[in-house]
């Protein structure tokens, strides 16, 4: 089975890593729309247009399924994408919410949702969490984290200043932090250091759990082969993939 995995940039590699570790597919064709990243600062119409173009591009690789490894595209374009494909398309928001619910027994647990401006504005995480009885939610869009990650600054001064800038006002260690942007697992260590007692919810682990339980996907005998594609700076994507997917490619 060949899956297409799509993100606005390198963030979807964090989802790809989880998918490859669990050998859920024979092949993954990854497309990062690096020429147009970030999506998270754009309006819904643009996000839908770019996502549909990515879908058409990936269709030419004969994929059997599409994983939208971008929370922003999942928040705004999932419905439109599904109308335009004959195969299954999965986003990362519903799996992320289910993973948070699994991690938190108490409905009064405090949840910090991190995402891009567009993801937070969509209110998708909040809506689904509230529907499941969780009310103690703070949502935040640490916009600078995305360019920091695209620059490969996974640790150091620049990242620490951005973390202090966005998290400085949060007094309480949340019970869970939803990394509602696939770029954020690349800086998960720094986020976990800042909130040592929080359970971090990661889109990659969440979608693996979802595909295993809802679609009954089982590990393949052989390792997944990966094809990397990008609309710009493919070398940069490959470089991040070499570090992030070490031992898998
Ligand atoms: N990877 C995107 C997401 O998960 C964030 C990057 C962007 O703004 O395009 O929302």
C-alpha cells in the first residue's frame, strides 16, 4: 500500500517518522509545500486551494491513501479534499483529540492546545474536546515556532527566547499539551523541559494509533520506502529528514 503524506513543509516528517517506525505502509510519498510554507498564517480559502493542489500532485503518484500531516490543512481543507478523491483521506486533528482523551482520565484536566493561527482560529481542537466533556482548555498560536523549525533551530537561544515569549504568561503546568502543529514535535524536548509534568500529544503517534484501531492497519514485514518531494529546497527537506528519520531511511 502506498500512502501520500502531505504537509506545508518539513513538519509532516514528524508524522512520517511515526508511520515508518510502525511500518504501516509499503511506501510513503512525502510532499512538503516548502515554496508556500507557512500555511498557518493564511486564510481558509488559500489553505484549501494549496491543499487541493497538493492532492492533485500526489494523485499522479498513484497513492492509495492520503495522510494530511498538517494540522492547518486538516483544520480547514479536509472536507474539500475528501470531495475530490476516491481514496481515504485522514487528517491529524481527530486522532490528536482521541490521543488526548486516552491520556487524560479526568475531564477537569487542563489542556494547552498549541497550533498555528489558522488552526487555533478554526476552533477545531476546542470544539472536539468540548464535545467530549473537556472544558479547561487554553489555546495558543506560537507563530514563531514554525520558522524556527524550518530553519532547523531545534535548540538554542532563538528557540528559548520564543518559548519564553509565548509561555511566559502561563502560570500552571497543563496536564496535557497538544502539539497541534506537526512542526512542534521537532522542538518537543524544549517544550517538555518547560512543562515537565505535562503529557505531550503528538500528531504522529496519534495518527498511528488511529490507523491501527479504526482502519486495522498492521505492521508490514518490510521497512517502508520513502520518496521525498518538495515544491522548493528539496535539499533542505532531505537534510532534516536525514536527522529526523535517522535509522529509518
Ligand atoms: N505543519 C503545519 C501544521 O501542522 C504548520 C506549519 C505552517 O504554518 O504551515 O499546522
